[in-house]
């Protein structure tokens, strides 16, 4: 049985705090090389979001779209990025935790635990 998960955590590096209420959309690249939307999610008060769980997470290439423009607009702050896409190939039978470290004019990501 496949028990792995796909999750994320968004931290705003300019404030040193979690970034709540950011909409995240998960896509999977299908067999004809088109992105298929799987589901939307949203970061909680701690900036965390479980995106896919157990049997709904087969091997493949996934895109996480973080809709950060609305997050910064709600803070009355300008940003260079209305949305940020992270694409990852998930082919190991492991959990995938993909954090986003965010500021209004830059970001970074990595594979976490």
C-alpha cells in the first residue's frame, strides 16, 4: 500500500513567520504532457498544507502553484510574483515535503522532511 504524502510549508523570510492562507494548486503532468489540476489547498495558520495523501499520490511529475499575489495584496504589500510554480519529479516511495521560503521579491525551495 502506498502511504506517502505530498506536503508544503510556506515561511515568509522577510518577517520570519509562517505564511497563512496562501492558496496552493496541485497539478500532475499526464501521459500527453499536459498539466491536470488535481486539487486546491490552502496553508493553515502555521503555513502548512497537506496536498496529497496515500493512494492519491502516484509516481509522476507534479507542479505546485502558490498564489502569493493575493497573500501580499492582503498585507498591502507589492510583490514581483503573483504566483510561483515549483515542479518536482516524485518517483520514490517516500514522503515529499516541499517548503517555500518567500519574500516579496525572491523565493527559494528545497526538499524537506
